[in-house]
C-alpha cells in the first residue's frame, strides 16, 4: 500500500482518537473532538450505542447506512450524467446555429427587401452579438461557476440557495 498524505492524516486521526479513548473519554466524545469530520447524526448514534451497551451493532448499522448513502450518491450522479450531456450538446448546437447558420440566412432575408418580424430580428441580433462577443458569454459562464462554487462552499449561503432552489415549482413538487 502506498503511503499518501491522506493515509497519514487518517492514521494520525485514528491514533488521536485511540489515545483519547484510552485516557477515559467515550468514543463519541473522542470522535467529536475531531470537528467537522463526523456528522451530528453519526456522533449521536455512537453516543446512543455506548449508553445502550450495543455499540457493535450501532457501528454495523452506521457502516451499512454509509454504504447505502454512498451507493445512492453514486446512483444520483450517474443518473445526472445523461441530462447534463444532453443540456451541453443542446447549448453547443444552439451556439453553432446562432453563430454560423443564422448569419447565412441574414443575407438571404436582407436581399428579400421586406421588413423582418420582431422575433426574427431578435434572433439575428443575438446571432450578431454571439459572433462578435462570444468571449463575454464565456467569461460570464466562468464567473457564474466560480460564484456558485464560493456560495455553495459557505454553509450559510448554501442553506439560502437550497431554500431558493426548493421554491422553484418543478423542483418543489419532486421533493
């Protein structure tokens, strides 16, 4: 087995927890001292197992729970790959159509000599904007992704965003 920085951190954490348990602390208290590593649910389950005298079965259930939770996360991630690919391909084809195909039709419409309907003028204007300023769209996308990463990294902001997402009608019905 290759020794990595993550393995060293894990072995250091295990040694620290073991030392605290040997010093007389409960397992839950020893794990709780490692702030941010274990969830409240996990710590409370261990605490209940210690008090009830069935820590072994509680740890077994927690292991099963964590395995099922990881399987569910993997399933959801896998299920979201196909819609994400479809969305990206749709956006790419829309971009290609607006930057390459619509400008060719613009010349044809201009030679007809008639006034174009407003929706057609909007599409042609959008196509011209994308041809000239595609880089602005690219920079705005990067800035938006970076902004969302920073917002979702902060627990308070993440809670606010979760509340906003749950107020979206199509999402609220699915939960």
